[in-house]
């Protein structure tokens, strides 16, 4: 019996249920914080109405410049800028009369004209200086207009040589073609070549077009002188009549008898009538195929008080000049470089 009991206990341990055991403790769960939100970093873009500085973005067809303003030490800066240091140029660009304009006139080759404090400068011998000045203007969000030379440079430096003139016009336009929007040979073309020198006049624009195949070319004439279509003969692309009305010419535009003026065989309703007549005449020539694209603009119609006894009169404040310019814009001028008047 003892043997049997021992065998039974052995079989019970072998095949019976396992003795209860204690369960292992549950794993410790550490607190987990939610992941931080993903924040997408977006670089801010400039507002649409505040474009990046690049003066060449401006449309030259509605250019605004106050060429003869202000009447202080900055007067006619166009013909002195190449002799200024960058800090002096910046001071001019920041002037209240200048900073709201879209375009700045810059003379690339100048002579000596004491009345205007113009000093000699040869742009073709100093191309780095010329391009640096143009680039500074562009970086200030304004577009340069290249005045290829002054009359004084042509007379004093080039000795009135027509051959040298053509060489300088072509080379100057080539030098700045990528840094400006309009090129002009020099002021008041008729002072140097009148109506008896039509071949020479046209040759000037031919030379400029060789230097700058796509740059708009403009002609600045004497007061109340219309631009002859023959000056632009064979010149492809954009050409511009940069008209001068005369400072004392009535503004006109209202068909008043007291504003009527006569110039040669032509009668105009003041400065506005003169502008409209040139615009209509050139539009007719363009329609006949004499020019590819022509624009009438006013380059000179007002000036400020510079010295108490100046001979050029009457003078106008910039606001008065803008009011006059706005009327000229309503009568055929596409843009105003004299006061920077706006359309509308």
C-alpha cells in the first residue's frame, strides 16, 4: 500500500494540473507626450505693390522724370552726375522732387558749360564709371535715359567733326544699351544741324541704331519745333519726338483766343495744340509706313527758379509744372520728362 501510494503521488505530479504560480507584474508604461505640431516655415514674399528694386521694370511709354527740377544745387544734375561720387548721386536720387519719378536723364559725355557747372567727362574713356552710375540708378528702382552727349562735348571735344560724332553716338549707345530705356543724341538738335542738314540728322540716328538695335531713340528739339519724319528714315523699332514747348508758351488746350500762338506757317492752341499737332502728323506718317513705331512725348515745358535774376522765365514750382504737364498729356503727349506729370 505504501508503494501504491507513492506511485499515485508520482503520477499525480506528472500528469496533474500545474501548481498555481504568481503572474509577473505588468510592464511600467511611461507617460508619452503628444508630438509637437509640424510648422511649415514659408519665406515671406514682398507685397505685390512693393516690387523689388529694378528700375528697368518701368514702362518707358509712361515715363516720369523732372529733368529741370529741383532748382537748388541739384539743378540739371543730368549733365554733372558722371563727376559725382556715389554718395552725392544717392543724395540727388533721394531728393523729394526726384524720388517719386520713374526715370532719370544722364549725360554720358560732357564738356564745359560754366552757367550749368558742367565739367568735361569722356564716357567712352571711362566706361566703368558710366555703367556704375547707370547701375546705381537702376538699383534705386529708377530707369536711366541716356543723353549721349552735350552740345559742348560735340563742339569742344569732337571739334564739330561729323565723323567723330557718329562714332561716339554708336559706341555710346552700344555701351549703355542694356542699362537704359531711351537714348537721345543731345539737346536741341536743330542748334547744331538745322533743316539744311537733313542727311546729317538722319545719319545720327542710323549710327545710334547700329549701336543699340532695339533701344528706343528720341530726338529733342528747340522750342515749338516739330520733329521731321525724315530724321527717322530707315530707323526700325521705336522712335520718339521729345518736344520742347517753350517756358512762356501758354498751356492752351481750352481753345481760348488768348492762348493762340503762331510758329512759321503753323498756328496752335498753345503748347497743348503744338503737342497734338506733332502727334497727329507723326501718326499719319506711321500709318503710311514711314516709321515702325512712333511716340510723341514732352521733354521740356517748365523750369524752376534757380537764381533770382535768371533769364529763363517764367518759372514754375514743381506742382505748377505738373499741372501744366497733365494738360499736355491730355493733348497727345504719351509721357512727361519735364515735371513727371501723371496720366489722369
